[in-house]
């Protein structure tokens, strides 16, 4: 059973550019969430996808968008990158949309915006 | 607005002794609490959880205590082992919510 995998592991972009981060959920998991972890902070919820539909969103601007595919893999897109977007982006999957279902995290993508 | 707070950024404990990590929350709607552990270059991994209908939950060396009136939870690790050195996050959720709200984390170092 493969766990949650994310790509790329590291990424450097310049301000104003756009970025796409990818995530493969754990086998059997139909719900994917994305979190942003800034340096020295805990992860902050960006949004969640359940069966290809967004079903929850945190306090992030619309330039943060996502997709979930029929195989339950997911993408996080960030447009018009800002310096403050530099962070570790974590993808997590769970076997159902139930908030009590355990979240399984990937190792993250470290994004640096220069 | 930091709804979940871990006020100790770091904690150092001798191997074999008890480690106590603390977490406070402000949102009375939270009814489910979790602890995650994170090693460098890895994602957080689930450690233990507790529902608000309980005040204690144990799993081997790990025990979580919940004090609802004080809006406080703690994680006890006993005995502490070198492999426990990691960053520990507490997190909270409530019925119907899709997200977990995390604290800032506490870096635990176990000294031999």
C-alpha cells in the first residue's frame, strides 16, 4: 500500500509566477486536503476535495485553486506568487470526508518564492 | 486568530523521564483533538486522538489528557526515548468541519 506522495519535493519560483503542485492520495482514499506550513508555524488548511468537488476552504485568496481527478489524485495551483507564499505545502488524504477520519500526510513540497 | 496554541516552542527531556507537551484552545465548538508528530523532511504522522466525551486516552507510552473547562490538553510520553525527538503538533476539529486547526508545534528533544 503506497502512502501519500507529492511532487516536486522542492521548487523555486519568482514573484508573479504560477506554480502547480501534485499529490497522489493513499490507495482507497477519496478525500484530499491541502495545508500550508510557514516556517515556525503549524499547518494551515487551504481546502479539501471530496470526489472531485471542493467541500471546504480555509482563509486563502482565490489565487489558490485546486483540482481532484477521478483517480483521487490532486493538484494545488497558485497564481501570481507572492513572497509570503514561501512555505511547505502538505497534501493529506483520508478514506472518507468524515472529519474524524485520520489524515495521512505526504512529505510536502517546499516552495521558495524569490 | 490563533484558536489552538502551543506556548512552548521547545522542550528538552532526559531519556527515560516523562515528556509533557501542552496545548490550549479557544473555540468551544472543538470536540475532537489530535496529536501529530513530525520528523524533518517527512509529513506529520498521527499519534493519538481524543474525543470531548472523554478526559483521557492511552496508547502505549502515549497518553492524552483533556480538560474541557480549562480548554487545555496535554500529551504525556513515558518513558521518553531518543526516537521521540520530533516536532509535535496538537490539532482540533469539530462536528461538520472539514479542516484540522493546528497549533504552532513544540520541538521535543530527548537527551541520552
